[in-house]
């Protein structure tokens, strides 16, 4: 199999996580039952995320190094502290976030989970993957207009279960000419522009390669387009949660009583 990042022959027998393992380890550790449930398959308990043949050992190590920095400085700190602010003076956080949106977009694309695109949209999606991939590999220091945004939402108005959840989503909004990949981690949302829109203002959440401050604002002040997407995803998750069988509800009660 060819490595999805460096495109060299991959002889690794290890499976790669699409959403990093440290996310699931923290969620399982803090779960009352010791298990997680998939949004689209609520009657199935799990302790891990999607894994597949994806990266060679060298690229896996490259991305793991990025994960370690992010987990220590952002993810774990945001998970445990009520107040959070991180001043970044290099591109370490940007690199991790690029690695995450790149993995999610690449996974969705190669597994035919992105449909109904026209030729221009397909080409721009592929260009985005190449631009982000070259940045991760050190072949370029410019992500052009394929911007990355990190939005902390720990104390936001959104549903508490959704704030703690994980997920990944690809979306096109024709009304504002915006195409993006959306990754939900506990307490935060990470977005990558595929087709940027001048009608969408997320500048205060934008990451850059030199200096940026990551913090949760009292007012999120998100564009209506993004708010509508989030509330739609929350509604979908709620509807799926109603499909829990009586058998699974009893298992949850038993687990929580231990």
C-alpha cells in the first residue's frame, strides 16, 4: 500500500488512527462507563476510533510528534482547566491541526464519503490535500489560503454532550461559496478551508505559523452558516441517541453502578 502522505510504498503493518488515539484515551478515562458510543451507531460500544492502513512508519512518527505537543499544551490543559489561554510562538499547533484536517479530508475522500462535487470542487479538494501535505512534510512553508481555525467551546451555549463529543464532517455552503472540513474534538472545533469565503469571518480563531493566541472567548460570535451547521449536527446526534435499545440502556445503567 502507498502511504497517503509521502506517497511512498508503505510496508507498515500498523494501522493509523484518523482522529488521534490520545483523544479516545482521555474520553474513555473520563467516561462514567469506560466506553464510548459512535454517533451513527449508538448501540455499539467502543474504546477507540477509526483505524486503517494509511501512513508509513516514518510519516506516522512525524504526525505523532505533532500530536504529543498538541495533547500536552492544548488538549489536556483545556480538558482539565476551567480557564484556558495558550500563546503560541511557532507553528507546532498549526501543524497538528493541519495534520488532523488533512487526515480527515483524505480519509473521507479515498473512502468515497464525499459525493456530488463538480470538477472544480474536486480539483480544489485535491489541491488542498497537496498543499497541507507538503506543509506537513516540510516541502513548503505556505498553506496559501487553506486556513485553519481552532475554536474552543468548553463553556459555550452548545449542548454539553456535544461539547464533549468527537466527529468529522465535510460541508459545502453554496450560499456563501464556502467549502470546509470540520473536526469536532472534546471542548473544541477545528476547521480547515478548502474553498475560503470572504463572507465567513473566523479571523480571531485563525492559526498562523508565527504567533497566535488560543483562548475561549466569552462570546463565540460565529457566522450564522457555522452556527446552523453545528445545531444541525447536535440535532442529528440527539435523534441518533433516541435509537438506543432497551438492552443498551440497561448496560449503561449497570456500568455506571459499578
